[in-house]
């Protein structure tokens, strides 16, 4: 069996199932006719389930080619597919989207300008000078900062914990997230966390604890999450990046990120008291 991950720009083709759920189209042949110039990429399975994965970038949504297809399929943004697909299929869709993004943006050699040609499933070779390239991943760090403050009468031992949440200028909705940023050349993940926190908030932190990581195919990142403890400083926001930032307790949280993000997983980890 072959799973076909077909994208048009950043939208993914999903198949309707009779029970109202969604899946990825499967079969030996693609679910819609392909053009001879459209490259079929073979994608290494993520979990060893031995299901073949193929992905293709379409020129147009299938429904524009045949309106009858709209009763069986629909196009869905990759982020939105998190809420419609089983998690393992969403992860594979993200990997496919990253591969297609890389393929589209590396059509010509960065050294001599000649066309690039696929060499392996995840590499290309220049048709002129032989330079080889592979998909690049951009690592980023994200951190939930904790501090202990004097609590109310109901708090244990008169103390309460609160965390720093910030609202970035590029957030599309009115939610608060975490301090985050890309790792720079020549620095460790831990150094990147300290730098980003100081640059964006003016705070000093300590006791970094690794939480976990998450592929972030928007378009080609990996997020590495940490907990950390506040040491000193007042909040001074980097206004080019952040609109608002404040300390919050568990009982006065603002709107927080959606469940697909590692930011939400870090916050949920704190809320559950782990």
C-alpha cells in the first residue's frame, strides 16, 4: 500500500471516510492524474510501519480539474490537518511538506547556477559541478520560565509559582506564548536559550531542564523545549519582536497556544504539576 501526500502550495489533499473522519489517500496509483513534469518523491517512513510514502506538489487543487472529486477529497492546510488526521499521519505530512519545500527552493546550484537533479530520496546533485545538497533543518529553542512568589492564604506555604508568557507581534490571534528563537551559528542550545531570553525580555535565568523536541514544518524547523527558573531582572520587552509580556499564575492564564505546538505542551506540563 502507498500513502499519497499531495500538496497544492501548502494545502494537503485529505480523503473523506464514511464515518466522517479523514485519512490520507492510499493505493498503488495516485488518487488524481499527475503531469509528466511533476516529481514523485519517495519518503522514508517515520515509524517503521512499512507503508510506502510518496509526495507530489500539484499545480492546482484536484477539484479544479474534476469537480466530482470534491465529494471524496478536500484540501486542508497542514496546521489544520493536525485536528483531522491521526497524529502519525500528520507527522508524515509535515515531513512531506518539508521535502517539497526543499525541492522547490533548490532547483538550481548555489555554486554554478546549473540545474540540480535528485540523486537519492533526500539529496540532489548539480548536473554541472557535482555539488551535493541535502534538506536543511533550522533549530529553534523555546522556554517556559518559572518563578516563585508570595501567594495568597490558600497557597501551600504561602508561595505560588507563576510563569512568563509573551505575545509576539507576528501572532495571528490574541494568544500568549513562550520566549523562542532560532539557534545562531556557533552556539549551543543552552546558550541560545539564555541569549533569546535576555534579548527579548531582559531577564536572567538558570537551571535549564530539557523538556522535549518537535518537528516544526513551517517550513523546515525543529523546536527544542526547555523549562527554566527566573534569577533576576525586570521585564523589558524587545518591541520589534514582542507586543506584551507578563507573569501569570495557573488561575489567571490568558489565551494560550493551540495543542499542536510544543509551547502548549510545555504549559500543559506545568499545569499538570509534572
